[in-house]
């Protein structure tokens, strides 16, 4: 079975990671690339809303609660420890690439999003980077793309990981 590439999109809080990821996902989908996403929160996030059935069942003591509809499935599971990116990625399944928002301390290749109005430094070691998305012409030995250049980043990912060549 082919290994699914995982790339982390990192940057300071408020740098525009989610905004850029939205554009990149749309660009990759237009190219028939199947994309999975993992969003990392350093602080606990309550993704199951109080009062909903799944929340009530978990509150009653269930170790795991899955919700299934004809279009989606979701799983809420209590953990003894935080799952690492590889473990979470393993839950995603049949996609061509997994883009992780966050995991800046992880060991996956990174694309750093940086805006000069927000930060005057990169947070990643250049050796970890495969690209920078910025309004600054960084000279760190990897391609630098403009903040709107999702097509350029998609080209890079397709070339590097042979995406969409089924």
C-alpha cells in the first residue's frame, strides 16, 4: 500500500494558514487530488457541542462516540495521551495527500505561511521547509510563493508527491 504524504502548514497564529489552506485545497480538488486535513489545536477544543446527543452520550461515560450520516462520519474518543500526527493521519484513509494545519514542532515537511505585517521572522528551521508562502522574498533555499499563489504551491506538491497521477 502506498504511503500517503503528510505536509504541515505552519506559521504564527493569525498569519493566514487557514485562509491559505482553503485556497490550496480548492486548487488541489480542481486538479482531482483527494485531500485530507488535520487541524492541530495545542489547547483543548470542544468540538462536540453541549446538549447534542453525542455530547450527552460521552457525558454519560462512553469512551468513544461515533456519529454517522449518509454524507459524513465523526468520532469522539477519550484519549490517555495526545495522538501524534501519524496516528491521526492513519485514521483518514483514502486520500492522495494529508495537509496538517499546525504541528510546527513535528517531523513532517513544512510549508510556512508568513505575512510581514504579522511577523518579521520564520518560525521553522529552513531544513524542515519545502516552501514558504509570504509577502516577503525570503532566501532560505526553498521556493517562496506569494500569499495568493495556491496554484504554485499545488504545482510543487503535485511534482514532489506525484499527486493526481492515478
